[in-house]
């Protein structure tokens, strides 16, 4: 449905949830107690996400009225390490934050500060968006914390954290190569958007 253009990602999520509910009820495996429990869990997750969004909005407003964003942009733009040095510094920041923060919170809190500086340094906005998303997801599997590693460990309880971290190493190596290639050759990330625009 998504690839055929019949509905958006959000609509697909709703259709998938509705289909799952119908199948569960028809097969007799989903009673009112389980439905209520699932709705409460969904409400908790949605509330947590909305609290992050509200907090990021308030934080953004605070940054605006204190003019911190403008000062941070000026500081980043005038660092004596060049545009790609600033980009490398920002990527390292995302790797570190990715180890300890949720990806949505990280993007909402940092992009308003970093994005204007990257635009002043001459980077393409679409390319930078791709780089940020990749850096954030990379940070989510990086030691020492890597939040996604703990998610995997909570599901696969019979596998130790050490083994999971060891298993992520090939992915980390490939992600580093991918990020280096995308930074060295921005056209890799831009050729499809350029075809569509």
C-alpha cells in the first residue's frame, strides 16, 4: 500500500493496527483484558513521545528568547577547523548523544542549533538531514550505552550484552564507511531527491 501510493506511512500504521485487532478478535486470542492492556501501553508510549515534543518545543523557545541559537551558530561557523571539521565535530556529538538519548529527543533538541550553522557553512539541507538521521541511528548502537542494544537485550534475555555489542561491531564498521562515503560524495544522498525535484 505504501509503495503503491495508496496511503501514507501513518495511514499504513493505522491500517496495520486495525488489521491486527480484527485478526486477533476473529481468532479468539484477543479479549477485552488484552485490548485494554495494549491500549494502556500505547497511551504510555504516545504520552512519552508527546512529552518529548513539548519539552523540545519549550527548549526551542528558551533558546530563541535567550538568543543562544544565534550565539551557537556564530561559534560553530567561526571555528578555525573548516566546514568539514565542524561537520566532524557535530557527528561526534551525535554519536555521543546517541549512546544516551532517544533519537527523537536528540533530533528535536539539536537540529535547531546545528542546522543554521551547517547552512551557513554551505552544506545542502537534504544531505545534512540524511547525515543527521544516519549519525543518530549509528549512535543508538554504539558502546558504551547504545540504547538499541538494551532494547535487544530486553527481548533476547538469553544473550549477554557483551555478545550483543560484539554482534554490532560489523554494523558499526559499515556505518562508519557509509558516513565517510556520504560526507566525501554528497551526490550519493542527493541524486534521487534531485531527480524528484
